[in-house]
C-alpha cells in the first residue's frame, strides 16, 4: 500500500493568497484527519471526517480554513486568505474507522510557509 | 477534557542502553487507547506502539515496550538496546471513545554513539 499521500510537500506563498493542501487516504480507510503542527502549539487536530462526512471541525482556527472530502479517496484543506501565522506543517492521517481507537496512519506532511 | 503530559522535553541515551520516556494522561472515559508515535527528522509520524486500556498486559513491539499503570494514569515507553535510528521526537497520545487523538507536547530523544 502506498500509505497516505499528501501534496504538495512544500508550499511557499505570500500573505493573502489561497492555499490548497491535498490528501489521499489509504484505500479502504473510512476516517480522515487533518492536523497542524507548530512549535508553539504542538500537534492540533483541525477536523476529521467519517465516511466523507465532517464529524468535528472544532479545531479549525477560523473561517479562513475550510476542508472538504468529496469522495473516499480525496480531501482538501484550503486556507483563504493565508496569513504568516498559518505557517506550519499540516498532516493528513487516515484510519480504518472511528470509535474503536484505531491506529491513525499519517502522511508525510505539507510544510507551509506564508510570507 | 482529555490531557496528555510529557514531562521530559529532552532526553539522551548512549547507544545500546535503555531509556524510559514518561507520559501521564487524564480522561474520564473508561474505554480508551494509548499510543506512542515517533517523529524522526524527516517529520513523518510513525506508530511505535498501541495499548488498549482494558488490557492488563503491557504492549511490546520488539525493542519497544510500555509500562501501563491504569490507576495512576501513566503510560511510559521503554526503549531497549537504543540505536542511532531511534533519535526522534516521541509523542504520547490518548484516544478516548471516538478516536479523537490528543497528543502530548513530545520528548526529544537523542541517541549518542
């Protein structure tokens, strides 16, 4: 299995620009998670989906952030407009299902730098 | 609220020796799972070990083992025969019902030759 795939791996953009991060979960996994990692705040869960439906988006910092999962094999995290404080590593993870403490498998992350 | 505390920001160990990383947690749930993840310099998050709270037996994966003390809400990770490739940030994580992982702040482990 290819594991969780994220693109791009690195993104440098200017403040105010729209940024779209992409994720392909492991085939057969029903749950998908978006995390953000910064030095100051550590690893934070932004949002997670179960069977393509957003279950908990309480971690999404503000309305500038949005996430979609149009089908079982693809999800996006969009930031519009981006700000320097959004600079972080964004991880996507997937698991077989939620509710049972299933192991989450992480992608390699997208390192975002907003200038 | 669920919390995970890793009280050791950094640790170092000589190659081939044993090291223990500490983790305490708090949850009101009776059913939950605990994890240790490793994040090497590549930043990839890698599962090290998983423990189900209802199991008394401590989980073991090759050189990695845990000491799970449910009453004390403690979940330490022991690495035996440390190798240079074990150098990484280690995160303890708690998953109460619903699989929403809560991570600790992490412990940087440096293995010295």
